[in-house]
C-alpha cells in the first residue's frame, strides 16, 4: 500500500459511535475513532511516551493516553494537553457503503 491510497480497514458494524478500534494499515497501527462528527484515523502511539492510545479513553473528540493522560484531538492529531506537545499523525478516512477506508498520510 502506498501513501495516499485508500484501503478497507473495517466495517461500520465494528465501530459504534463513541468507540475506537485499532487496525493495521501498511504495517502501521492506526486508531479509528467514531465521534459525533464522524470517523477519524490517527496513529496509535502517543507522541510523548509511545504508549498505545487504543488502551486510553475516547471522550468526545479527544483520545486520552493511558500512561500520562495527554489528550489529542482525533480530528487532526493535535496535542491538547501536556505532557504531550507534539501532534500525532492523522489520516484520511472515507466511507464506502458500510466499509471504512483509510489512506495513510506522511
């Protein structure tokens, strides 16, 4: 899979609203998050301490790191609270019927 190419990663039935799901895309762990604003995809590792965000909590548009509580906006990956100051990568998502499609960014 090349950067920018969409691939099916899950079905909408696997990701109810308010939930997150870790999937693999092109050898990377990606976290899918279904919020009131839609489905978003970000890297699954905290930029502060490399903890797996899938083990944290999704609260509205924020994913909370399970290790130190840093928060990231799942819509664009920006760091919202310390100790994280660097964003996490976000990826393009599109829905094709009931399929969730993701294209990796840089």
